C-alpha cells in the first residue's frame, strides 16, 4: 500500500469577514466571538478596529466583548493581549483625538485579568498629566477598582479632587469610581454632591445609563457604608 503523503503546511483557521464580526457584536454573540478568537487571534485586532465608531452603544459593547475575549485568549496566548494593550496605550499617547475607547478598553481588559496585566495600570496613571483624558481615566480607575481596588489605590486623592471639577461628567465619574474603590474615607466628600442634579451618561452594569450625580452619590455612598 502506498503511504499517504504527510501534510507539512499549516492549516489556516476559517477566514472571517469584518462584516461577520460586526454582526456578531451587534447581536451580542459573545460566546461565538470568543470561540472564533480562540481559533484565530486576528479577531482581537478586528475588535480593536471597531472601537473607532461614533456609535456610543456599539463602542461600549465592543469594549465589553473585547474584555471577555481577552480574558479567554490570555489563558493560552497572553502575549497577544499584551500586544493589544500596548497598541491601545500607544494610540492614546500618539493621538488622543483618534483613540476613542482605547483607555476604557485597556482598563476593561485589565479588570478581567488583573492576575496577568496588573502592571499596565502604571501606564494608565501616566496619562493623568493630560487633562483632556481625565474623564476616560477616571472611568478606567473605577472599572479596575470594581475587580481589584488595591491596584488603583494611589489614584484616590486625584479622584477626590475631581469631585470639585467644573465638568459634571468628570464629577459624576469620580463619584462612581470612588464608590468602586471601597475606601470609606471618601464618604464625606462624596456626600457634598448629594444635591448635584446634573445628568450624565455613564457606562456601568453592562449598559449606558443616564443618571444624575445625586443618584450616583446615593449608590456610591451605599457601597462605601457597606464597607464600614
């Protein structure tokens, strides 16, 4: 019997299209996207590209999915996610105007795998020198704090100072983030905003919500008082 020839070339994973990934994100098919990313890590790059959209809801959904995909891919290929984090942070330092969602995506990835990517928190902190990024960074600190508050404890005093900012969005983000940090020393300063009725839009609990700062104060205070 003639021996079958050995297959020496690498079998490539099934090709995917940008439209296919976008459709799965729109339909929130997280497990399907994760499964595809485990077979073909180019999916990670495609999700990064999807961050640059004017559609706020789509961008936040992409950020969340990118975090979940990174959590799974990092089990076997942490190098792929490290490169992604580098690209996200580099895009922020290179041009803040075109880095939509980059800081938020980086923070979300870190929050899903702080055991592997905690060292990138220091890089995030370096961007506090840029006032234009204070909103994004404050949200990022809150996201990481929700999973691993000790990683961002050094941002506590900075966030407290943001409670007095003229920008209501920054004030609201600071209230929420301080609640996530679970440092009871913030209670008194947060309560100073209990009558602040400015509405802001904030992504939390898996969706974009519109709440007053006073509502955020109540939620944050309840969390912090639960730590007493």
